[in-house]
């Protein structure tokens, strides 16, 4: 059962104006949550190899499914190709030539969690998709001013007591991204990556 009095995530920006409605909608979908036990992938710059699954970068800078300055979120992809495309897309948005993005580290991450909301499930999609389509501007263009609708959905998933969500990649049509909230893990949940040493 979802937590009816969830602890509020501290944020550096204004919450989405319809957050209460979004939280109610997400709470109604928690019965569709499913377990995951598989390997996912992530690429990072070599300087961040030691914290590939910390989620701190997303907490500080925000991501599609978590607001700036809110809570830790670990973004993973279903395949090495998806992870690489996600990594390169970020660098290209910042106008870095591809060679400036290299070298990088890719790791396979073992995930074992009990309750993840798959946004592709028809009943879930029917609720979430209209919310996403109602926001005309791209989330990156407004996230510095206020929480975006996708970030509000991610925050609601976390506050409903779930450990993460599954969403279609915006970079690879057939790819999937998994977003996990480590502070919602229980003793039977697992998130582990190889121990990587960074050489000077």
C-alpha cells in the first residue's frame, strides 16, 4: 500500500502546480508495479566512474524524471547501445565534439527491486500520457524555473513508495530507461556495479 503521508522531497525549484492531482493519479496505479531482476547499463565520464550508481548527479542537476535539488535518482538503460546513445546525446546537447566525450566508462549494473512502475503498461500509459502531452515545452527548457510534469510523475512514483519507473528512451525508439530511487530500497533490493578504479 502506498505511503499516505510521504516525506516531502526537498527541492530547489517550485513544485508542479498540479502535483497533488498527479500524486493521486500515480497512487491509483501502484497495483501495476512489478518486480525486476536483471542487468542494466550506464555510461559516465571516467571522473565519475567511482559513483556510477550514486544518483547524486541527478539529485543536484535534475533529470527527466526527478527535479533539480530533490532526491537521488539512478538512470540506467536496457542495453549497451541505448546507454551509449543516452550518454552521447547529453554531450552533444552541450556542444561537445564526440571525441571530447571520450574516454568514458560503461558498466553493467545488477538490479533487483520489488516494485517498479512500467509506464508502457496500457492502464498506466492511459493515465500518464495525457499528463505528459499537456506540457508543450520540453522539460529541459523549464526545469530551472519549476518542476516539469515528467519530474512530478517521477517524484510521485517515489512518494507512492515505489522504487523506480520504466520509460521509453527518448534517444532510441526501441530502447528503455530505468530510473531508480535508492532511498526507497528495502533490505531485499539490490543495485550493484563493478568496483572501478580511476587512474590519474
